[in-house]
C-alpha cells in the first residue's frame, strides 16, 4: 500500500485552519470515530487524541471502544496492525499516512526470520519447544503470526522481563527480535551474561554471523535490529548532563544500548518514564533518553521540574512525524464523505496466529 498524495486544499491551510477543521469534523463524526495518539506524536496531533499512550495501551484502548466504527491511529504501521488484530471485525483501523512505518520493525522481515529459524533447526537439531521466539510488539503482523505458530509470545518494553523469563522456563533458549537492545538489556537484567550467553543474529550473514558452538552455548539469540532514535543516546551525553546539572537523575528507555542503560539511574518503558516524572517532587532534575516529542511534552506539563533531553541534537522519530495534522484532517474528511482511506486490514490467515501470540502476552 502506498500513500496517495493529499491535495493542496489540505496542505495549504494554516495551522489554525487545520486545527479548526479537525475539531469540526470530530464533532460531526462524534462516537463514530476514536482518535488514538502515540506519546511520540507531535503536540498538534496529541491535542486531538481521545487517548494517548504507548502502542500496547492504545491497542487496548481501541478494543475498549467496540461501538466506534473507525479507529484513527496516529502512530506507525505495526501499531495500526496490532489494533486491527485486537479489535472486532466491524471496526476499521485507519493510519492517516501509510508512509508512517517503523525503521526498527522493518529490520526483521518474515522471510529473514523464517530463514533464521530454519538455519537454527539445521544447526541445533529439533528446536520446536526448545527455542522460544519472542517478538517485541514493534514488529510486523506476520512476525507475530510466526511467533504464535511456534509457541512464543509478543512482548512490550514493560513486560519484556516477564516474557523472556516465561520463554526460558518453557524452553532452553529465546530468539528475541527485532530489537537487540531491548533483548540484551532485558536478558542481562535477568542474569544472562551478554558476552558468553548471548549471540547476535545478523540476518545478512549465514548462521547470523555465529559459529554453531556460539549458538549452542547461548541462552539468548538477539536479532540485529535497533531503534534509530534510542540508539543515538550515549554514555558521553550522560556524563555531560551530570556535569551540567548536579543531582540530575538519568532516566532512559530500554531500547538504548546496554552501556547507556548501565550508566543511567533508572530505565523503563515510555509509560514507566512518564510515571517516574509524574511521581517526582517539585525541583527534581531529569535527563531523559527517549523520543523528543515526549520529553518536550513532559517538560511542558511539569514546569515545577527541570527536564532535559540527553541528546543535544533533539531526535524526533522521523516516521512518527509523518502523521502531520493535514493527514489527520484528510483521513477524517474521507470518513465524513463515506470514502474512508488507509484502512489497515491484516489478512485472516495472519490474524489468527498473531492473535495467539498477543493473547499469550496478555496471560504473562
Ligand atoms: S521511536 Fe524507534 S521503535 Fe518507535 S516507532 Fe520510531 S523508529 Fe520505531
């Protein structure tokens, strides 16, 4: 699916005109539409969201509104897919701009993961029930389906520790994709040695670039994927922040590299980061390592605290940024005209096993 160009009747509007028209359409459409806004969306989108949250919370919010005919998901493609899997058939999930993907999710595709599984089987013998696949929710629906077919689970950055623990109790090894950093941080926190008990799987190399011995001795096989936003954070940035702001607390997302997580005071999911700031007393000073729209919003919402982003180059998620208010307006206009566009529909053959993996996550 490609994004059709939207006309200048949308792109030529001023910010104020766009805002007024979105508000007008929301009023006109009423309960027929629910707008979801991921925390990393810009403020001009978040102001129109009925719910804001991380990808998992938003998928659940969508499912809790079965009466809404349309879920307009202001996030990225894999999130809209998860919402479609978790919502009833009668509901349509819309992604306002089809170009809003996730570079991390794109680092593992169905062909590569199935090829890795085959190579692991050829190298290590019977692996069903011994290697448990765990996919981060930031992955395509067909990878969630793969995990459902092979007795694994989906995880979020919040429940990754539970998911990996569960996988290692059920089997002998975990194959974790697509984010190596979330996998490494989670496994290290569970006592698995990154040097001797983890292997990195490069999908462009035979055996992922490993020897059979390395794969045999590893408890965790981590896919070589990363988030382009969170991989930018460095230990030097943390040291500089500590010099500039004595008493600062460093709070980072587990998609950051392990050395950054180790140098931080606290690490956790987007919701965890928000809750830490919410619970902190006035006068607290935070250096945060996550997407800039969220950090800036936290700073605005908590003027009683000092909140700075660790990355001086302030890095937005470029794909999230593709949900411009003009696209939201266009999507609502199409719904109002009875011609909804950009409906995300996961095929039934993928939906069923993907739902198995998502339900497994809910049971963790
Ligand atoms: S912040 Fe990273 S993981 Fe999240 S959508 Fe953007 S590229 Fe993907």
